[in-house]
C-alpha cells in the first residue's frame, strides 16, 4: 500500500511539474501561440505627428503609459522604429516601447523593451514568427509572437512582437552581458572615408585603418574594437586559430539557415547586415540573427547581381552562394576548409529534414495564420488586403514588389536542394550510442565514462565532444574501432572511448560527430543546446 501511495505521490508531483512548466510557458510575453494585447496611452492627441518628429529629428521618446495584458506601466518611453519600415505620416509604423525609460528597474517579466514590427513586405504576417521559431532550433535567436496594439483606445492593428537582443537576452543565452558586442547593419556610405571600402557593411573584410570599421559596425558594448579587428584579421589571413575566437559551428548554422530560407536581408545578401556578434565566456564571437520580416524571399538582392532575383532564381538559389566571393569572407574563407564545408552541408540537410521535406513548415504556417486571422481581419491599417493575406502562402503578391508565396517558393526549393549532388551524398549514420554501466550483480563501481557508438557508412573519423560542467568549454577525444578502446572487436563499426572525470566531476555532457569522405553527422541532432547527459550515479545503479 505504501508503494502505491508513493507512486501516486510521485506521479502527482511529476504531473504538477509538467502543468507548471506549461503554464509558465503560456504566461511568457513571447509564447508563440498566444496573441498579446498592448495598450498605449498618450496625453497628446497629435501623438502621430509627435512620433514622426521624434523619429526624424533624433532619439528622444514620447512619454506615455502602457498596459500589457492586465499589467500597467507608467512613464514609458515610446517612439517609432525601423528605417525601411518607417513612413512619415504612416498609419502602420513599427513601435519601440522602453518600459525602463524613466524607472530603470521597471520591466515586464524581466523584459525592459518591446519591439512591435509592422511586418514590412510580408502579406502572410508569419515570416518573422515562423522564421524565428525555426532559427531557435539551431541558433541563439530572439523569441517572437503577435500583439494587438491599441493607441488611446483605438485598435491600430496586429503586429509581430519580437524579443530585443539586449542585456536580458545575452544573460539568458550566454550567462553574461558585459562582453564585446557588435551590431552589423547597413552603413551610410556617404559617411565612409574615401580610403575605406564602400558597401562592405558587416562583411568582416579586414581593413588596415581601424577608423574604417566605425561606419560598418555599431559597438553595443563599452569597448571591443580591438577584438573585432583581430577577428577580421584572422578571418582574412591565417585561419589556423580562428576557432579560438569565433564559434564556427554557429556561423555555419547561420549560413545554412539564410540559404535554405532564402533570407537575403542578411549576410547572404548584397549588404552583410541584420546580425549581431557577441563574444561568449569562452572568448568566441557568436552570431545572432535579427529582423526576419524579409526572409522566405521577400528581399531578393545579392551582391553581384544588380536587379532583384526572379522567383525561379530564388527557388534555385545556389546553396554554395558566395563561396568564391572575397568580399564575403565569413562564407568564402570558412568553406575553403573541407571539414567545415561538410559540416555546412550537414546543417543544410538538417534544416531540410526537420522543417521542409515533410512539409512541417507549411503545416506550421497555416496554424499561425489560423491563430491570427480574426485579429488580422480587424486590422484596417494593414497595407495588404485580406485576400492577399489568405493567398500569400501559395501566390506571389504584388505586381512591383512580387513577394513570393512561402509554399510557392519553398516547395520547389526543397526539391532542388534535396537533389543537389553535394547535399544528397551519404553521410555517416550514428546508430546505437551507449555508456557502459556496472554489470548486473557487479561489485566494482564505475569510475569512468566508457562511450560506445555504432557508426555505419564508412566513417573515417568519429569524435566525442565532452564537458563535465555546462559552464565549461567542450573538450574533444577521438573514438576508435580498434578493439582496444572499449568498443568491442576491431572493425565491427562500433567506436569507443574512455573519458576519465576531472577532479570531483561525476556528470558528463557529450555529443558525437562522425565524418566520412563526403559528409558529417551529429548525435544528438540537437547537440547545440541539448547534448547527451550521463552521471556516474546512474551508471552504478
């Protein structure tokens, strides 16, 4: 009877934990499947004219109050945001809301600023929310959902609600916010000195004159120019130690993401913009994507082609775009390395398999549109008609802008990429992965981690990356199929390695990378954020 009661108690605790977690997710400001309600109140009746003036003349903000759901905040700073998305006298400009404009401690769930995007050039209204949802699977990327915006009681429409990449974001993702931090955005070439390169934006091309960096990057930290210049110098010179100052794997994820999703308002387009670089606690710069309202082919320009790409060109965009472009060293230099090229192809495959080959993106797109249809239909300031909203997944919208239907673009693009000779190659297959535990009725405790992995399809190298603490950097060890490394018999395609704990470490996090002549595979596929975990206590049960 006691065992039954204990089981029911544990089951109740487990269920309560799950419910609490779900409730916490639902309450989050950026829970994807919830439409937030944001109400802004100004004392000024001519608030639109005031916001226009503030946007055109400087960085000042208009003071108002804001209610998010049922929570009211006073003395909030509000202004229009955006460059391409801003229109003087417009009824649907994007909003920046700074909750801590006066009271530096004022926040909503820890968030101090709101970014309400008007979804420029996106009749579907899902590019940002769907784009960020996919990005977060593989990279450090902002959260995003939707918000109904009211100003002085009037419904101003449905907006995308995008998380700011600020101190909170950096703390949540990297455990710090004090390190070197840069925003890479489109420069004003009229202000670029004659001796500096033009139209290089955030390309990370190396320049001898340090002053040439000032117009191409916006430093968000207190200092760090030397860090950035050193990065560009190594990237464009001796790359042997580049991995010590740049998270190359995350860079390859960003490139793969931009290419598959035809996100050309990015490093992959004519201007190398719309991403951040943050130096993590291990001393490596990590890219962070931003502004995805033009992904899925809404922006159609690349560096060496003057006019916009056609729908067919977007559908068939080269997965190795810019690999020979010296003005895009973050792509061309890194993909010169045969191993990094294999990793890049692996990431292309993962993006396709997780989101596009089985049509998961289309299913999710329809779910998001269903979620927002009612609020979108009430939005009288939206520049697109409801018919265009409904047709935007399958039909090109606009005679001049010609914004591709998302499914219209990605269905053919997915087929093309799937058949590409360098993508369809056979990568190693990582099968059963085990960590040897104590034998049944055995007396001796397990004191080391003996990892085995079955790897098919001609693996030449199998590596395990491991750490004993989530705050530590990963170490690497080779796994062997020699019959001597706790892997069974030599040549049986079972690779093994023994890892000895350091100090008092009793837990291990790890992932496995297998490489053959044409490809690379990872286990688990979500290794970036969810590596395998094991403890000596479990092995000794």
